[in-house]
C-alpha cells in the first residue's frame, strides 16, 4: 500500500550489496531492507563482513548470541542464516573477501545498490568514485552510513541526475469545483472551501466541467492564490463556466541533480571523540530506517531522494553526563560496553532497574522490544521488568514489518511470542507477557496499584481512543508516557512527562468526517462512497451479536428465527438466483427509480440544475454475465447462517427459475460453479447448518468472499454513477480502513522514542525532550520541544 505495484516489481529485479555487520549494518539489512524489500522478493542480497563476533557486539547486533562469541564465529556467518529466515524466496549470500584500497571493485557492477558501513574514508571515496562513474543501465547507487556513538550520518549518491516518478507518494484526490472565472488568469475556486493541497508549479487535469467544456481533459499548471483557490492561466476565450466538474493533481516525474562532493559536517569534537567507539542502539535504529528508505528510493525511483547528506546527533543525551568521571565510560567486558561508552555506567544501571509497561506488540512494539533488549531495560537481576500486553494473534500480513515474528509463529499470541523472541536477544531481560486489552473492562488488572509499580508507560497502539485511555491512566497515576505512530512513510513521536509537558488528551484532532447517509444511498460522487456502500451491504447481510441477543428476548422472536431459517437457501442454484435478483435491484431498478423521482432536467428553486457536481445522475446497467458479482454475492449466503438476505420475498420456485436462467447464461463457467456448489454443500447437508453464530466483516480472510463482493459491487455502482472504479487492492485498503505501514518508518519512530526513554530515566529537564514528525518520502524531519504543561497559580 505504501510503495505500489510498480515499485514492488522493480525491487523484485534488484540486488543489494551491504558491507558491515555492526549495529547499523544489521539494522539496515534485517529490520529494513530484508523486511521491506526481501518480503517482496528482492532478487539477491549480499552481506559482507570480515570481523569475528565479540562481546561488544551483543549490545548492538541483536542476531549475535553469547555462544557465537564463545565459538569465535564470524559476524556475517551468524547473521546470514538468521536474516534468511525472514523470507525463504530470496537468495542471501555472504562475502568474506577483504574490501580495501587494493580490491578490484568491478564485482559491484552486478548490484543496483551498494551500502557501506564501518568503512574507512579512503575506501568510501574510492567506492563512491566507482559507483558514480557507472552509467545506465549499469548505474549503481551508493549509500554511506556511519555511526560514531551519539553521532550518525547518511550520504547518498544517486548519480549526477536521478529521475523520480512520484516525489511524494501521496494519492491524488478529486476536488470538486465551485467556480472558474472567465478571465486572464482564470481562477478556480474549490467547493465548500475545501483545501486543494496544491503547490505552485504543479499541474492538474479537469473533468466533467459544465459550460467551460474546453477544460475537460486538459492539463493546466496551477499558481496557488489561497488554500481554496488557484489560477490556471488564460480562460477569457473559453465558454463561461456553468456548473460542476472536478480536478485531480497530475503526477509528473521530477529530476533531481546532485553535486559530486563528500563533506563531513562534524561539530563538537570533544563529545564526538568521547563516544565515537560506542554505539547508541536507538540512534542506529532510527538512522537505519532512514538509510533503508533511501535504498528503496534508489531501486524504485519513487519518493524524493535525500539531498545527499543527513546528520543526526544526540548531544542532548550526553550533555548532562559531561560532569561524570571518565571511569563511568570505560568498558567492563560485558554486552553493554558499546552503550556504556555513550551514556556511562550509572545510566546503564538505571535502565536495568526500569519497570516498563508497553501496550501493543505490533510493528512498533516489536521494534521497541528490540531496543529494550539492546539497552538492557528491565533486567531480572536488577529487579527490573518489561510488562507487555496485546490480545491479538499473529497474522500473515504482520510478517513484513513485525520482525520478531516468523512464519511458524502464525496464529500464536503476539505478546508471548514477542516476549520469547526478546529473551533470545537478551536472556537477562524479565519480560511478562499478557493477552489483555487495556481498557475500562480490565481496570481490575491494570489498577492504580499496578501503575504505581511502574517507572513509565510506552504505547505501541494503532488507534486514538486506546491512546487516550492509557494517557488518562498515566495522568491519574503521574507516570511518564512515550507515544508514537506511523502512517505510510510518515511518523511522529510524543513525549509526555508529569508536571513538565501537556498530556495526550490536552489536544484533539478534528473528528473524521462521516459520509452522509443520503450520499451513500443515492448520490455517490467518489469511489470511497461506492466502496462504503458495498461494505454496508456485507454488514447488512449478517447478524451481529446484538441482533442475536434481541432475538432471544421473546417467544415472538423465536418464531422469527424459525422463519428466517426456513428461508435459508438449500441449493446453490437458489443462491445464484438471489444474486441475480440483487443485481437487478441494485444497478437497474434503483437507478430507474431515482431518475423517475429526479429527471435529468430537474431544477432547484434557485433555477440551478439538480444534477450537478458533486451529484452524478445514475445510468441503469443491463445484466450481461456479471460473473464476479453474481458468484461473490451468492457466496455470502452459505457462509452465514444469519443472512438477512433470506428475507427476500417470493417463493423458492421463483428463485429457482431465476437461478436456472442465470446458470444457462454462465454455463461456460460450470467448473467454477461446481466448486462453489461443493463448498455450499458443506454448509447445508449437515445438522451444523442449524447452528446460529454471528458473522462480521473480515478483510483478511479471502475464503469468506467479503472483499470479492465489495470489489465487484463497488465497481458496478461506480460504473452506474460514472466514477473511476478501484482495483481489489485499493478496495481492500478503503473497505478495511487499512493504515498503510512500512518498516522503515516503524524503525525510525521506535528508535527516536527509545532515545527519549533515556532522557526520562535520567530525569532530564524540559528543554532536553524532543517530539518529532517526519516524512521519509519527501524527506523532512521536524524536531520540536513538547508543549509545556499549563500551570494555574492557586492562592
């Protein structure tokens, strides 16, 4: 949903070479490139490294275990098979050959992308010159990533020029028009003061404009005048604007040009040199997500590339630690030496004693647990603990970004599986896994006594209401809350500290606009309306648990149940017949009735036409072997013993006759129908068909046919109202209200949140905390101070 089919296809033909299996390298290859790219069948990944496993690596490379250090295994040999577990369809190989100033670099020509970590400056320059000299179709993009303790940098070389097909990745929206002036320049005003979201220089295409019909199908460049209006050049010679119409942003490729130059923007040499040998795992995770996104851009040509350099530091983390003695930062021969070199022994001890409650074990939750393991949060020997809870089971769709889970974990609880995987990274951690929701119904479990034993709370949730509830519990118990979220390539973090910052509930986003009922029923104007209409038909075809309870309330209701069950189709032909009649009702009779009530020449009291944008007049559709709709509709009946479609009036004989007529029309599809008929028989030829159970819309179960029905029905309704139809993937996203997600953004927000966790533990001041918003597609990063808590003086 984030990258699109074209970008996925390009990744399937790409190969990547990554050198360096330290903390930053393994973040890039495993958590980002492997999950994001390899899951869509990246052709090949070559991992290069020449070093042996050391105790030092345990604190930054989550694939290396104690036994690997004891057996003196090479890092790349340890990482490769454990990375390959993520997807068996991709070839992952290793390289142990030296890569230095004397190496012949011609072997890099077979890769589309080269990533160097832990490389010397002389080698970086040499590889950069080689990659930069290659020309299409052999062009090789170079990405240099370095982590020096609290400082990280990314350098990207896409060549002198790099064409991007879609700089933003945002889906264009249809914006309806209120007026277009007949002037030079002509000014377009959006309907109902709807913001157009355009930028000066972008192009738009016009459709269904009444009166000024010369604009239809034409592309005009926009000059923004206000959030609701823009000019499009000379319209004085065109006909006068009458009514209706809409415009859509035209996506045009953009060419980026770069300067061949390497520059190192280091400042504050004292702090840098003091921590350079160490590794701050959250910072490596954050920059790993950014670097991986740049790799995707290089391979796919989608999203605007980084303007070569990105530099991030965490000086605010080490600033308050400068007064500590040098002995605080000396290695002690354990897995935390790399972390200790950055934040000191005292801070490491405080992290180990931490008692954390994390709500949610999805994509962000998995990343957070990995960061906790590397930081040593909640160790058993220090009386620390990480308590996690999530009621969900692991689904197949989770595997592409929730990296703690593997295919053999499907249908297992997320929380217990994540806890076990976390202990594999750091066996000293104390992880307590629950299967509960955090809501008013579980306040007997997560009561004030529970919260009083915590140091802080972390949310890894996917809905606002749950966040609000957790925030209210944290406020009442005076506990810090670390929140984060992603949507596609966008991400945000919010830090809430008692008596310092405002709470999550202190601000509210505007409520999501609901589609009016009359629009869904009779006047759809965009594809979202037809998809929601089709989804409502699925929901109307099934009883909810509430309906079940109501039917049990009286004897009369019991007779209603018997009546419903008696009308249950007993043959597949009857299901086909009902589907055929539904087609006639939805796409012919309803349209004819609406046009009878409101003919095309109907005018309102002010003289304006009734049928003008955003209203679209329907066009009745004649039945012509609409196989997808008929079969997907028929499949809804045997899959639900609680079908309200059984209320259809008419005898079984009429239904059977209609069904036979349809069967004659689609006799060439007899094989497919026989399969569906066999499936139907399983529900009707046994006593189990009398068992009544509620069935609800489920987007992830293809066997129930819900998405198939919505796709077919919404496409036909879109055709009725002259709306551009949506494919199955888009339909599933809209109907299932799926929030697009990508592992690069997930890793970045989790890393940034874990950095703030260190500040909370250290008791830092207000000015040290940072909220963040970023969009990896553009790319843009905004760090701000959180809003201060409002204080009211009391006399």
